[in-house]
């Protein structure tokens, strides 16, 4: 997920998407399980920066628990 987020950030930097369309695109491209967990959270992320951080953290915890 960390590598995915870094690649996504580089791609996003070159386009003109604003916050909401960028989040929508991130959700569309990310791992389905992680996306579902993030969307079902008690306090869903509201900014692209939060999505990056939460996705990376969730993936880290998921990998450690396996």
C-alpha cells in the first residue's frame, strides 16, 4: 500500500483533480478490502491526506496481524 500511495501521489501531482475527485479516484484504484474497511470506519477520512495515511496504517496493521 505504501508503494501504491507513493505512485498515486506522483500521478495526482501532475493532474488537476481537486480533493473529492482525487479521493474518488484513489478509492477506485485501491485494494478492495482496505477501501471497504476505511469506508466503514467510525470516522471516515474526509481529506486525501487522511486517506493516504489511513490506508497505509491499515495495511501495515493488517500485514502485521497475518
